[in-house]
């Protein structure tokens, strides 16, 4: 593959694995248990822990630094 600027990219040894919806949902559930916001690429999938992401984005828009 070649980028607009002439740089050539190679996929190298990548397997190009595609995860099925069931696997993606299982991963999403496990990550959501940590409290971190997570969403999948599944059409109509819901974001878990979206309140934390909303709060973070609001803080960013207000120019506030969020510390953990």
C-alpha cells in the first residue's frame, strides 16, 4: 500500500484476524468490569461506562486537566 506522500506500507506478518461479534461483546464486558469506558465496532453496540467518558470530555472542553 502506498500513502499520498509516496511512503510504502507493508502489512508485514500481520494475520488480519477479524473477531466475531460474540468475542467482541465478551471483551467489552470484561473491560467494562474495570470501570473504563469501552465500546465495540458492532453496529448498534452500546458504550459501557459512558458516564466517565462524558465527564472526561466535558472536563476537556472546559480546559480542565483530569487527574486520576
